[in-house]
C-alpha cells in the first residue's frame, strides 16, 4: 500500500472522526443549527430544484448538443470580438432571473463548449447579479440611490472580473485558443431561427415558472404573476410542437405527456409542482425514445445534473449549518453579522462581502434581508457590498465552479468578487 496514494482518504476519515468526536452536542446551538441545515435544504429542494435547476439542466444540455462549437467560439471564444463577447455576457441577467446556483449549468455548458474564460466568468457573475426585477425592487424598497449603484456596479463588475480572469490566466486561454483552431468546421445544421426559438421557449419556461409574487396586489408585475402558469403552459405546448416538428420526437408521445400534465392540472389545480414534474418526466421519456440528438440532449442534461446536484445539496447543508435561514440562526450568531457591518470601515465592507459570498440568497431574498440589516444599523456601503457579492456567489456555487474550471480559477474568481465588492461598498459609503 502506497501512503502517498492513500493520504487523502486517511485525512478525510480522520477529519470526520475528529468532527464527531469533539462535537459539543450538549450545546443547544448545535441541534438548532443542524435543524437549520435540514430546513434550508428542504426549502431549497421544494422551491428551487424542480422549477429552477431542472429547466437549467435541460438548457445546458441543449447548449452542448444543439449549439455548434464553432458558433460558441466565434462569439464567446478566446479569439472572439471582445466588445461582442463581454457585451453579451454582461447583460445576460436582464433576461435570466436566476440565482447563483441556477446559473451554474448554463455557465458549465458554454464554458465546456469553448467560451473564453473571460466571457464565461462575466456571464457567471452577471447571470444572477443583473436581474431586472431585483434591481427594480432594490430601488423601490431600499432607495433609488442604492438601486442605481447596484445596477451600474453589477454591469461594471461582470466586465472587469471577466477581463481580469482572462488576463490572469492568459496562458491557459492561449492554449485553449490554439486547440480550437484545429477543430473541424461544423457541418450546417438546422436554420438559426429554429434554434433561437427553441432556446427562447426554454428560457421563457425557466423565467415564468419562477416569477415571484410582487409586494403590491396591483400593477403590471402582479398581472404577470397571476398569468405565470398560463404563460408557462403555453410555452410548454409550443416547446412540445417544436420537438415534434424539428427534433424527431413522436407526436403521440408528446400528446400523452400533454394529456397527463393537463389531467394533473385539472385534478390538482393548486399543485403546479406536480403537473410540472409530470411534464418533465414525460419529456425525458419522450426524448429518450426519440433517439439520435434528442436522446443525446437528455444524456448531456443528466450529466450536468449528476455533476452539480450533489455539490449543491452539500453546499446548502453546510451554509444552513453555519448561517441558518433568513431570520434564523446557525452556528454563527446573527448578532455577530449585524454588529460587524455598521459604519463604513474597510473591515465592515470586507465582512459584508465575505458573508454575502458564502451565504445562499435565492432570487430577491437579499432585499428583505438587507432591509432588516439596514434597520439594525448596517451602513449603506456594506449594504452595497453585500448586494454585489451575495446574489452572485454562495458556498454551493463555489463548490460547483471548482468542479468546472478548477481550484485556482475558482479561488481567483471568488477573491475578485469579494475585493471589488469591498472596494465598491467603501467608495459608495463615502458619498454623503
């Protein structure tokens, strides 16, 4: 037996043993924190996996199968036009209302297809950070000034972070670019408009299925919320028609899926998740029977799910154990956080950035959390720092990023986000 080959398993076993051996179970905070970890994971499973992650996995799988590598390299690759690549990546969040975990399958899809590290990193940050609804609610609830600061900061952040990542790992990008130059040319596929419609409908399902309830019971956002499932259903029907006409899925398979989903809606009108689940399972079965590129789409989607889901759930468990849910405490007392983000010192801004980077924020939940912290004395600089670091990063998010682009690049990406959020918060806090 080689000790060199076995030291990692030995260290892992010893660490787990030491954790349980020295665990102070007599402290009442420990069982409460464990309960928070389970509660946060349960909430995550109910609210985010089915409606957020599953559509994202299908979109990521479709990128791997139906988008040519040549197209990705042309517009987002290391040798692409920088203005186009970073311009597209930096405004992506205005279309995708996703959180820091839902963006991961999409990021993994474009990065593996050959997108340059810079544009891919810009997309990774911008996806959850530049959410139009989140910007609007930030301005309305926390003030126009901080809303504008968040919008401008998020766009600038995504571009600067992408450029810095590209610069710091320039040798790696040159090697990827050289490898891409010897790739064979893509054979002509289906018309571009078909691919655009195909992805557009999937993105629409992702966006409208997750449309959040607005605070006011009137106005445009409330109307959209009331119609969210009608719009999602119409998009799903259109998607089924596309699969039948363009992608070789048998029409009667899709008809059976539609009938089963419709029956679930009629029998259980208040349980939209059930109907959505039946639709997803039916779609997977129909795609598998279709064979060819459609079956490959299903296989790629499943591959992303296998890689990402275990890391996400492990990360959510740890985040819940340490920090708890919003309004609840984990191992780290919430008073420590509230007391550490007052004023506008560099330390307060750094603490807000680090805390935001490791906490898990679902889309829009950062706003009421900040509202409470501001009411308890949080400075406006640390508030902006948390807004710029929190929605784009989380502990589960970091674990998955590492599995996609490696430890060094992940550490640099996280440090860039924290450093820029800290500096931006500090400068913003100096404004009278």
